[in-house]
C-alpha cells in the first residue's frame, strides 16, 4: 500500500506530465498559426504532438494555418493525415474558414483531398455561403466546379444567391444562376433573392434575376411581392426629395 508521500510523488509526476503536454500542445498550435512550418514538421516527425489537437475554441492546427494562409503548414498537416472535417466551437471546418478569408490555394488543396464541401457551421453556413458573403468569386468558382450544393440555406434561410444579391455582386449572382441554383428559395422572413436585391437598390442584380425568369409573384411573410417592396422604396425616395 502506497504511503501519503508516495501518493504525492505520483500526483506531482502526473501533474508535470499534463503541464508538459499542454505546453507542447500550445506550442504546436502556435507554430501552425504563425506559419512556423519547420517546427510543425519536426513535431510531427518526432511524434511529439497530435495532428488534430484543438485549442479552447475548438480550432485545430489545420484551421489556424488555413485562416492565416500558411499553405506550407497545411501541406505538412495534410501529409500527416490530419482530419479535414473537424469543426470548431462554431461548427466551422478548415474549408469554411479558408473560404471566409479568401485563401483560394488552400481551398483548392482541401478540395483536391476530398474534403466535404457542404458541411454546415452551427448557424448553417457553408463554404459557398461564406464565400458569397465575402465576395470571393474565385473560391465560388472552385466550389461550383466540384459540384457543391448551391441551394443549402443557413439557419435564417439565406442562400449563397441571397448573400450575393444583398452585396450587389452581379458576377457572383450570374455564375450561381448559370449553374442553375434555385433563385426562388425564400428565407425565414419569406424574402427571396429578388426582394433582397430590390430592397438594396441593386438594379443590375434585379435585371439578372428577371432575365433568368425568377418568380416575380412570390410573397414574403408580410404578403409583399418584390414589386410592392420596390414601390415602398420609390415612395421613400420621393418623400426624401420633398425635404
């Protein structure tokens, strides 16, 4: 039977090991975030770390490297079989994060390694929706080339097309329409891409949607069509001219 002194020695030894592991983990994550590729490679080669370690926000070395555009670090992590589909506390994958930051080279690499293009974050965003909201058309082109789902909706019902319509990015709207996205999907408030474009005053986007024969008669949750939304804006503009 161990004495109290022996038990204390054992507990102290375990604590020291845990502290050493945490220090090693923090160092590895920091190296990935800052693009210290040789440190990352050496740690992996000597098996000093878990390639999928996550920080207190659930971010893996792959996510941190992707966010900061460190493709050489991403290369090293992928070569050591990191898990591509892990999600952080917000439900974001490395692909979604790379798409958000406009890291096309990393997006292309992750796609080439067969990552899941359509995993959704905790609020329902996909890499396509995120790229659309950030005006990253080159990334959208890559995702569409590899047959991502165009019509997934986030928790509020927004699609990639609605995001592009809100931003007034006609080029992204056109490429999504060319790939046959559903232009008449409605969000939780009943708004579709046409209503969004009308409300934001993006006439070129409205023209593009009408050219592709979107449904002009859909109504939002207040019973308003895109035409009614447009009439509100016209009245507001006329009133503003009177003051």
